[in-house]
C-alpha cells in the first residue's frame, strides 16, 4: 500500500502563518511539518541546525531522507490512525548519514474544516542522554566489578585466616603470640597441654598476670630477659619435659608489633642424645684398657725387653705402635666430648703462668715439626704475663691441639709461629701457620663436632674433627674466647684470649 499519495504540485500549499509561528521558530526542539506525501513543507531553525542541511535543501524534499524508510512510514500510518505518536525512540539521519538517537513525537495537522493537512513532527535529541546512559552503565559495571573483587578478596582473606588458624590449632609445637603490650593474644591447644591450663583462663593476660600460674614461671623467667631479637633456648619445664623455646619478634615495617613464642618438645631428642653419649662413653672406656695393653706390649718389643728384633720387624712394630697411639688419642677425644656433653668435664683451677706450659708443648713438638721440615718457633712475650686461673692439663690439651693442627696442616718448608701477648686485661695466645688454610665457605663450622675441611680431606691427613670442639669448650670454660683468621692456600692463625679475672664456668 502506498502511504504517501502523490499530490499535484498546485495543491501544495504552505499553511498560513499564525500566531504560533513565533513559537514554532523559537522552540529549542527540532520540528517539521510534512504533507501526506511526505514532502517537508516547514522546518524550524533547530531542525535545520540538527539536520546539518540548509533550509532550502530540506523544504520540498521527502521526510524519508532523515529516517529509515519503513520506520517513518509506520510512524506516519500510526499518526493517521491515532492522531499522534508519542516518545518513539528511533534514529534521525543528519547530514553525512550521522546517526542521532531521538525520541520522536507526531501530531496530525488538520485545517479548520477538519481536513487532514499533514503531520507535525518533533523530537528530542537523545545523544547526550544516551551517552550518559552508556557512561552510567559503564560506571555501574565497573562498580559491580569492584564489589565483586572486594567480595572475592574478603573470601580469600577469610579462607587464608581459617587456614592459618587451622595450622596453628593443629600445630605439633606450642604457639603463643604476645601483642605490643605483652598481653597473650593467641595460643594453640598444645600450649594448654604443656602448661596444663585452659585457654580462656590465660588469654589476654599480661606477663605479670601470667606469673600467677606456677607452670608458666620458667618460661616467663626466660622471656623477661627481653632480648628483642630472635633467640632460641632450652628450657627444662619438668623432669620429663624439655622444651626448645624460640622467641621471634613480629615486625611490621620494621616496627615490633608483638612476639611469637614457639615451644618445641625436645625431650625425646635429649633422651636419645644422652643415650648416644652414654654409649660412646662406655664403648670408649671398654676400648681403653686393651689399647693400653697393646701399647705397652709394643713398647716392650721396641725397647728390646722381649728380645732382639730385626730392623724390618722394628719398622712394622713402630707402625703398629703409631697406629695404636692414634687410636688412643681418638678414644680420649671421644671420652672428652662425652664428658663435655654430660657436663662431667670438670676443671681443677689454680693460679698459673701460661708461658711455661706453651714452651713445654712447643718443645715437645719440635721433633715432629723438624721431621715435616717446618720451622716451629715460639716468640717470647714482650711484657711479663700475669698469672691466670687455669686447669693446667686441660689448657695444655687445648694449646697442643692448636699447635699440632698448625704443623699437621702446613706443607714442608712452611713456618709455624706461636706467641703470647697481653692486651686489654687479657692474655692472648696465637699460633700462625703458612699452611693450607680453611675454605671460606666452611669457616662457620670449624668448631663443630666432627668437622673436617674439604681441602684437608683431600690431603688424607689423619684426624677426627673433635680437637677444635674440645679446645673451644676448654677455652670457654676458662671464661675465654677462641677465634681464627684463615685464607685457603695462604695460612691460618688461631687465637684464644683468657681474661685476667675470669668468670669461670664450672660444668
Ligand atoms: P682434626 O685435626 O682431628 O681433623 P680438629 O677439630 O682439630 O680435628 O680440626 C678440624 C678441622 O679444622 C681440620 O680437619 C681442618 O680441616 C681444620 N683445621 C684446623 N686447624 C687448621 C689449620 N691450622 N690449618 C688448616 N685447617 C685447619
């Protein structure tokens, strides 16, 4: 069906100007009037502006050029049928096919006689509104996304918290957390078990309030020392309960915000350690008697007490004697280590001068040094040394270990220098060698039990790795300290210092 009936040109007439003309021109809304053929007969300046065309290029042209054909035809039909169309959202095509979203209104125009003259069409430009709408939609989506993210984060944090709590609750070690004010802010069931208290009785209590619980006293004593940095100590809580207590400051941006205390039950480990030490001790004792019987038999053979022996036999017996001696030294070292660990390495102190002890040891090792073509010398101290409280036998053992090591780990042609001096109310002993040195990466383990340097293992020199462990214990039991400087391939200097008025640790 044709909607726009063709009309003859002569019947085309512009409606008479009325009073409303001013209003028509003045309105900020785009308005046009077209006849039943769809020919635009009148537009207002706003329409002209929004269309982008000049007025003369619009008037007399079809309204269809501004809309989708089907749509404008439908709108016109509806207008004819119902008299008007209100707020229809559609697209206006301005110059250059520029799409303008609009809300459209029409009104059927009749003359006084009631004859239909054409259609008045006006619209709102929805561009801005649409833009805002899109923006709003975007903002809304963004907001929803943020909310979703927050929710997700919250869930994650919650899950993380639950996980941490589960770990703490089921942790095999006791865990206590004290806040900045030293109030107990967290503890796990293991703590309740160790101290035989209920969580609700002690939670949020300060250190002084906790001291009302006698079971807590040993731990509080330890915490009171208030070493701010991390430390680890052993604590005997009861006869059958030994704990290793680790105190760790909790820091947030370098500020301490609390303290974490971890209680690790080492009772079993201690019992096993004690059994091991006891075993070594017993085995070593049992070995000592036959070894000394062998020693004396071999000695008698060497001294000719059992009859003459040939040179060749002497050589073999000598080898056996030396091997036996090494075995005796090892057994003695093992026994000493066991005594140290059992707290039975007791000291008999008396006021002594250390110099004669050092001289005697250096003298006794001269032969060994010569055999190895090493120059061993003792540098006389410049000042007279004060007497020290010493256990002569044990300090001699320490000095002997250090000088023997220097000779042992220095190749032929080298030099070993022993010296004594006084500095800051301490007597300082040193033994300097030009030997193989200690590899840098192993230096922090030098004083631990059974340590042997990778470089000396290659040399295949004999040794047990117990000498320095024992030596360190001896020096420290005299209130002294021991240290060294070493460069691999260049040499090593071992030092120990014993204060004049030492505070002696009796084990
Ligand atoms: P041992 O000498 O029986 O192996 P020690 O406890 O006396 O045991 O020494 C441990 C290790 O320390 C040695 O095996 C060696 O690697 C290293 N060491 C000790 N003294 C020296 C030294 N003067 N020069 C180089 N290495 C040394």
